[in-house]
């Protein structure tokens, strides 16, 4: 009887210890996820997100994530770069990071869109460099704007995305040389940092609309959820054309 009672107490104590250990491990896991900034979002279509710990990146305001079902008003500025028919019925505005791998995929998608809908879609490009994870993104964005001063913005962008694995400080200049830009003007523009404010303005405006990762895009104000394939964008375009 005494042995049975002792066994019962010992078993009870062991059970309590096991439950306590499990509870501690669960708590530790939750704590570590918070510390590392890990969330439950597993959407593989948007790989790059804003790191709000970097003060050099846009931080104000902090909007909600865009609702893909509710159109928003997206302004197109006079100095924005537009590819396609400027009076097209469909406007796709893209916020992108030149060093973002998922943006390269979406860039190819958008080139296919423009080939398929040359007069019905206009493509507006805005910058959203994530410097905390892409060290050359900011300067590459500025370089594309400097190329734009010589009417070679889209050409620069196409080469940069097609050769993203080569992107570094030297290659940013090599692209300009290959495009036969006036290197004196290009170098002066890039070294002065005069285009930094344009890049910053793009990114900050994107954040006001809820852009939190790249690529972040809208088709006639409707959110495009990440680096989606051509087939998905094509469906959205057809739906807008049918309205």
C-alpha cells in the first residue's frame, strides 16, 4: 500500500514536470519568434519586406496592408516613368527593388504584359529599395534615374534586372557605359546623389498605400499580391477591360 502510494506520488510529480517542461518550451518558441521577427506569413510571392529597424528606409506613415479587394487611388506623378500608351485604360503601378530576386521575376511578367497589351496597358515604375538586405539597391535606383535624364531609364532597368547577379558598385556604372550614355553627365548625377530624393519620395508614397514588400503593385488601384505569374495578371487585366 505504501509502495503504491509512493508510486502514485512519484508518477504525479513526473507528470507535472513533463507538462511544465512542455509549457516552457512552447513559451520559449513564441519568445524566440518574436525576437527574430518571424511571423505567420508564408506567402512565397513577396519575398522582400521592409525592415523597420533601418532608419534610412521609409518609415512614416505606417499604414495597413493593402486589401486586394478594394481599389485605392494611386497617383501618377509628372516625373514618373511610364512604359506603353500613356492614355491606356489599364494602369499598373509597380514599386520595386532592382536587387530583389522576386522583382526580377515580376519584371519579366510585366514585359510580357506590355508585349501582349501594347496599347491597352501603361506600366508605371516606382522605387522601393530595401537597403537593409540589398546593399546596391539604392544606388542602382539612383543610377536608373540618372539614365532616365538621358532617356534611357527603361533600357537601364531591363539590363539591371537581366544581370541582377552581377549587380555591384562597378556594374552599376558598366550598364551606363554599355548603353553608351554620356558618362560625364551620368557620373556627375550619380555621385552628387541628386536622385536620392526622387527614390525616397517613391518609397514613402508606396508606404502610404500599404506597400510593405517588393514587388508591390496595383492594377487600376487593385492590389496585385506579389510576384504573380503572367496568367494571373492577365486575368486581372481582362477583368478591368471588361468593365
